[in-house]
C-alpha cells in the first residue's frame, strides 16, 4: 500500500526545516557577535540565491518571508550592523531556549 502525505504536511515539514536553518545561522552569528542581513542569512543557510542576477530582490524572498514569520513569533529581532544597515539576530529567549536544548 502506497502512503502519500498531503501537500500541506510536506509544506509544514519544509517550513520547519527552513526556519531551523535560519535560526541555526543566527545562533552561530550571535556566538560570533555578528548582526547579519538577509543576503548573508541566505548565503550561509544555502537557501535560494540566484547566481544570474546578484542584485535581484527576489534572491532572498524565501528568507525574507521566514524572517517575517519569526519576528511575529518573537524569535528574532532587528539589530544594527556596523554600517548602520538593518540586520537580524535571535532574541535572548530564543538563545536561552536553544542553549538549554544543547545542554540536555
């Protein structure tokens, strides 16, 4: 008997893994004292980035969507990069939650 998951279940699983990739990148950045932008998150996570048009706003659209969701969940927050551009970091609560998971 063939069992197939429904598309929505695939999407939920995929979203979970994409969110975790972004949060892992932001955790590593925090451990280095970095505040990083959307393009850098895309690059470090390996989430879609077009090689053809380096300056296209669509290059980072998946990460931008994930960041909006994570902001609404109070898991990440804005920070200022050294050049005064917008960057992102995990919240203190998210940092502590992730640290607790590692120690268990």
